[in-house]
C-alpha cells in the first residue's frame, strides 16, 4: 500500500463521492451522511462545522478510517479505502493520519516524551531514534522543556500540545482534529489554534478540524458547513460564516 499511496502525488489527498452513512434499521434508521462529495488537497486547512447531528463527526470518522460508509467511495491519495483489509487500514491510520481529540487521550503515568514516542513503537524504531524524533516534535510545539513531565504536571493547553506532538511524530499526511480545544479556556484555545496555523503554513501539514465555534473556524482557510448529513456551504471563512 505504501508504494501505491506515494505513486501519484498529483491526486487529491482526500476524495469522497456520494458518501452515505446509515445507522439502525426500519423506523429507527438514522441518515448520518446523505450523499457527501468532498475533495481536500495536500496542504489545505479545512474546518468542518455544523450543529449536533449534522454529520461532521461521522465524516471525520470515515476520513480517519475508523468507520466505513454505507454507500459511496472514499479515496486517500488515490487509493480506494474500501479495498484495504484490516491490516492495511491500520497501516493507513498509523502512517498517514494523525489524530487529535478533545480529551487529549494521554497515558497518565508516562512522561510527555514517552507519550509522543508511543506511535513509533509500532514501527519498530530503536529507543534512541524514538527519543530523538519525539524530542524534535515536542520542541516543534514549544514543550522541549516539559519532556519529563507527566500529564498531571501539565496544564490543559500543554497536554493538548503533547497530543499534537504525538500526532506529528509519524509525519502524517493529514491531522484530523476533533474539537481539539473543547476542554480548554479561551486563551489556551487561541494558542492551540495558532499552533495549528503555524504547522499548516510553515510545515505544509494538511489539517481537517471539526469545531462548532465560529471563532475557531476562522483560523482555517476553508470552511465546510454541514446540515442533516449534507454539505450546504464550502468556501472561505468569510463566505461561509458571514
């Protein structure tokens, strides 16, 4: 799969056509996505917005290969994700997608450095290489001096920076961030959003952010507005949020 993913750099990073997702049966059936078409190119910073139940989280789960559509096609770097087996899906998530969640999902009894090293264990990297790469990513998010601290010794904003460093350590093609500031105050939220902007603009890292807050969506270059499983708007923050 690695060769296939790297063979056609000109194709979109993400390409969805006619994506539908249903949950339940009969009268209890819920249509979470209803014919979604979406293309995201490498280097884009996209914010996905919409009310609760609009389909934005379902879309994010499908993008991250954590869920599969009921209908439609999803290609990642030109590769049809539906054709991948379980091991290949795990490889896709592990090597090409970085996840950042609202709840940080850090291991409580391990240091920031060890948390960031964790994804590299699955790659069989030596301890010295893991450490060097993890320290590099911690420095990238401004936490080089907190490498030995456990999550309980870090503020919420610092914990999310560790989570972002962990997402970055495999050099993913895209970071999927699901409400990454949901547990932070306004100042820490701004710091995290400014960090994501720098990673996108200075490092060229593609970012897809789910948020319900317009004040955070304006940091993105492109905003998608979901309603009832459909994408109603697609444009700049000024076009979509005005």
